């Protein structure tokens, strides 16, 4: 025959046909909205490098959570900006900390949200690193007990999931043991299992006030050049008791999301991080990109790569755009 029998364009001809045969169907069901909790009352401080995102006091967090719930977004993840910082991040374990109080307030508001808490020290240390410093280096083992106590304080406040993001070796086992010893054996752990040392975290440093005061995080976060190592990290976290795993960032690591999805039969999350968000916002503000089409394409791509759960600052916009 002079012309192909098969014409793939037949199924692209109209929007109805395209919808009918669409392979990846984007919904709000797997979206998680990140939020930054700060001290005070009636505080909403915009993050200059992340348009639309703010540091907020607990009362304002609860109000935005009402909006998140109304949009059909199932959950939030909370990051804390403490009143004081020290060398060991001691305030991160306080039952009166900003994250702990935010969790309690969301619970008292009876909101139908999954509340995830980030477990790390970088926001709470005066040096900005994710662990305790000994002899000028981030000390792995000395950090584990603090992380475990932080996770326990979040559990006691009412968190649904704790999510360690520090990348210390053995942190999942330490947290799982601490939770189990205190009768929180049913609380899931979402491990930042493959967290890369990425330039895309830049705006987050402003939002979380967590810029390292010396050096960088390459000694504990993963080298962007490594893929096989990600599978090792995921396997170790699952052996230690993680229930779910996360790849971070998302866009430059879609291949890692796919490798993890293919290798492990557990829920896989991906974090569409601050720099990825801010790039789109900046380009859209300059008229260089159609924001709606770009964001929906990005989130669809992350889901298509294999992510069941997508943490994204675009979550509220996506929910509005997907609404019937």
C-alpha cells in the first residue's frame, strides 16, 4: 500500500477522542501542598523568590489548610521556622514548636487532610546543616537521636506521616525504633530516600531560612550524576522500615522516579521543588510560557514517570485547573 494502514492522528483529532484514550489521567488525588510555619500570630510573609508562597503563623496555616481541603487536595507537608536556633536544633523536638502546634491546630479544626511533617534539622540549626557538627563535619550518628525525637514529637502532636529529609545513614531505623517504642507503630514513614544535592533548592533556602553557613550538603545528599546509587538508598530505607519513598527533585530526575517505580512495589513520591516552581513562575510572568499548560504538563510528566504522590507548590493551581 502507498499509504500506511495505521493513522495515529485519528485518535488525536478532537478533544473528546484525546480524552478517551489518554494514558495518564491527572487528578488531585496524589497531590501534597508544602507549607512553611513561622512564629507569631496573623503573620503571612511572602517568599520573594516563590510567588504565591508564604511563611505563615499557625493561625494562618489553618486558614490556608481550609482552602487546601476545599480544593480536593488530600494533604499538606509542614516545614518549621523556629523562634530560636542552636548548634543541635534542639527546638525541633519541643512539643511547643511551630510544626507541633500547627499539627495540633489542624487537628482541632477537624480538617480532612493528611498531615505530613518534614523531619530534619536544617531549619533549626544556627549553622544551617541537616545534622550536628563535629570537628567541622556533619556527624551522622550523633544526629540520629535528635531526628528520632523530632519525629516522636510530631507523632504526639497528631501527624499522619513523618518524612525524614536529612539523608543521614540509618535515620529511618532510628525513627522507626523510637516510634515503635512509644506505641506509634502504626505511623507511616515517607523517606526522602533519593534526595540529590541540587541547585534547584535555591528558593527553598529563603522560604525555610536554612542556608548552610559554611560548605554545602554534598557530603550527605546524593551526587546528581548517580542513578544506581538511588536504588541502593531506597532499598536501605525500606529495609529500615520506610513505608513510602521519595525522589527529590523531580524534573531532572524523572529517570530515577521510573527506576524506583519499576524496582520497588511501594508508594513512590516525587518532590517538584522550589526552583522548578520558581522557574515556571518567572517565565510565565515574563510571558515566555503559558503557566497553566506548562504546569499541567510538568505534573503529568512526573506522574507518567511513576510517581504516586507529588509534592508541589503548584498544587492549589492544579486543583483549580482540574476542577469541572
